[in-house]
C-alpha cells in the first residue's frame, strides 16, 4: 500500500436525547483519506442491528453489560464491503438499550470501537470514535 494513502477513517458518535427509556446513538464513518476505503458493512450497523459488541458503554463510570448476541463469522469476502470515496460519509442509528443494560437515571458515556478487516492491499484498521455523553432520565 502506498504510504501516502494510509486509511484515515473518522468515526463520530452522537447520542440523541432519550425518549422514554430508549437511548439512540448515531454513528458516522467518514473517509478522511485521499483514496477509497473498503469498510465492512457489518461495522456500519446495517438496519440498526448489531451482531457483536461495538460500543464501550459506561454508566456513572461503571462498565455497562453487553446483552446482545455475538456471531462468529468467517473472514468477509470482497462483496461484504462498501466503498467509501474520499470525504464520503455513511451514518446509521441504533437503539443502545436493545443491546446494553443501560440503567435509568444515569450519566452514560459511549465510544464506538471495532477493527475493519484487511482486504487486498488495505490493512487491518482500528476504528475508534469520540466519546459522547448523555444523562438518561
């Protein structure tokens, strides 16, 4: 891989004000690099679904348990990636309390963390977002 074309993916999370007991997080992936980037579709939380732990969630400073399922998969094939052009953004939303035991009346902090698998000349890439915080009623 050309050293001038190292992957540079910015991941941003934003928490929406809770409605009732639902805590919704929006995740955006932006290609900050100068070359197209192949992003594994599963990491983009398609249709608001997760098949493995993707977030580091704390409530009042304590880790929050992941309740969702974890699916073991074989390495992804080329058709399981989306191509992000330079400056292109892909976003999705997910209801966190469908996957995490988020307690009521707590201050939560959320960070997205995952590894994008290597493919062809693109290396394994760590994806980590900012940390977003919100108070759950």
